[in-house]
C-alpha cells in the first residue's frame, strides 16, 4: 500500500516509524539559522511557513538522510518557493552546496532555481506542482527546458488529464496527489500568501472566506433593462428593483438580510420559498444542503415547517462546502489503483505533506462499484 507514498518530514518526525511502515520516499525543507533569524520562516525557501516544519539542525537531517539511504529509501530537498529574489537565490545556492551530493533529488518551484540547477549540470531536478503542468504541451515544454528527473502534477488536475500525460510520456517520471486538499483553485497560480497564520486573522484566503459578507447583486437582465428604448427612467428603476424568485435568489436574499437582521424580509422570502415543490431539490444536492443549513439557523415557524419537509428527502445531511475536499477513502482507494496501473507514476502524496493521514490508507474499505471520477469535485 505504501510503496509509492511520499511523505514530507521535519524535525519532529519519527523516521523509524515511517520506515517500519514500508515508506521509502521522503522530502524536507531546510532553513539555515542566520536566514530564519533575519527573514523568519514565513519567507521560507520551501513554501512551508512554520518553523516547526523546517529542519534547522544540519547534523540531524544529515543523520536522517543516512538512515533513509541505509533502508534503500530516497529523500529530496525542497526549494519550493514561488519566487526567488537575490537573497533567496543566494541561500538556495548555499543549500545546493550543502545537499547536492547527499539527497537524491531537489524539488524546485520557480524557473530561477531550476535554471541555476541546470547551469550546475544537476540531473535530478524535480519540477514542483507549482509549475502548473496540466497538459502534454506543458510537459513537452519543461522536458526541453530542464529535462527533469520527475514532474509533480497539480493537485486539482483531472484524472483523465493525468492518464493522457503519463501515457503520452511513458519514459518520464511523474508524481500525483491523491486528492485536492482544501482549496478549490489551482495552487500553481495562487498568490494569496499563506504565511501569516501566526497573526490573529490567519491566512488571507481563510480570512476572506470566514469574513465574507453577502452583497446584493444586479438583476441578470440589467443591461437589457437599461438599454430598453421604450422604457422611461422611472420604469427602468422599477424593473431593476424587482426581486428574482428563484430558490437561489431567495437564499441569497435571506443571507443578505441575516447580516442586516431584517426579519421582515426574511419572513417574506421564506413564504415565497415555501411555495416551491420541495421535491425539486432532489435534483440539486448543493441547493438542498444550502437550504437545509440556512433553515437550521432561523427561528421562524415557516423555516421549521420546511425543515420537516426536507427530512423526507433522502439526501445525506452534510455541510457541502466544508467537505468539498473531504478525505474520501473509497475515492483514494480507486485512485491508488489507477495510479498503480502506470509504472511512470512513481510517487503519490496526500496534501499537507502526508502527515499522519497515510495511516488511513492501510484501512481503506475497497468498493469496486465506487466511481472515483465522481468523488471529489462535485460543484
């Protein structure tokens, strides 16, 4: 089960436990003391922002490298930062000197470092998923530029695109993610800084999500109304002020009024929602779950009446958005089976460096009828 799993390690890792489990592929980040004292771990060279996720003791990581190699394992140095200014490049070169003849490969995420390694005639370049290699054209481009030892495909790439890439380039090595982690956007092109979790507001994208406020949106037909040559100005304003009566629009209106504590408008929207045939929601699981979650937080008789109707619909009651990338062991089981079909998918990983989640893979409940292609990206 673990032969192709690759795990990110740090100074707290029990390497012997991982080796005993049969894991043989690892990667790590290292920060020299003078670097993190000047620039902190939040400007790290491997895009891991907490100091506890870095090695800072050179002797300790050298010892771990020797231990891994004695067990016929492989270990990579991660120079996985998006960008590389002059200071970062200087320190990356220092790390190259410290590790090039000790590690089995170096993971890079920007062209500056990749070009530096190429100029050193270093052959074991691993291109990070942050390069955004989604297509066969991208693979072909990077092969010509850097002739990489291995390419890591993005977290959110489609399964059929993985298959197309690995079958088009059967002699090249690839690494894949077993699922897509907690962000529904491409990590390869995300410049939202995640490095400030030590501050009270957390990372910027998390702050934006948890502090979002609904805003009134314009009518979908506002352009036609504004351009209508036969309507007077007052008639246009009247048309623009009309409320949409779709379930989606009414839910938007309720959320908007919840922020304003406008119980009168909420009650009006609920009355209109209650006129819909509730069985319509069987065709839209996301809509069902959104309505269910909104109604749970409303102390209105109509809301309780609608909730009782929803109970008659056989759809699992979950928070759809928080489980968008929920760890799905059935899906992962099928994904592993797919990856194992291709000899050039030489490694695969669980997001967040594998952590302790690799243990779940040993207890996966296989279900041959489960369709892994429909498991994660339901929106």
